[in-house]
């Protein structure tokens, strides 16, 4: 079952999209299903999956050079987080970026 969610992505100078922190060199293609990779990274809590929000809000993150995208998520679970971190997160096994907001 899929659900709509929101993901903040880096918007590069060439217009391509990419993850904020983990696997930063990856290019995120609009309209393609992407399977999450489990990439443990020093300094980050191990939470495998695509990190998304239920609303386009993550007050703890800068939006400079970044864009909110509407995404479909599949194979997901919820993770309760403080409102200062956007509230409930969606950790998804797969996402499809529908486009920038």
C-alpha cells in the first residue's frame, strides 16, 4: 500500500536532486521507484530507509539549496519524532519522487 509523503532533497546547481546526508552523491530521478539502501554512516543513528515527513516541515533542517518534493512511499513504518524535527517521520523501503513543490 502506498501513501503520499514529503521529502527534503538537495537541489544541485545542475538541477538534479540528491539526498541530504547519507549517500549524498546519489542522483534521485523523478518518477522512478527507488529502493532504500542500508548505508550505516558514522555520526548518524542507524535508521534504514528513506526518511520522509507527513507534511513538508522539518524545522531542524535548513532549506537553503534544498527543495521539498512530494513522494509516494511503499513498505513504510512511522517513527515518532518531536515537532521540532517535523513530527512523525515515515521510514520507507521505497519512494517515488512525484515532483518538487
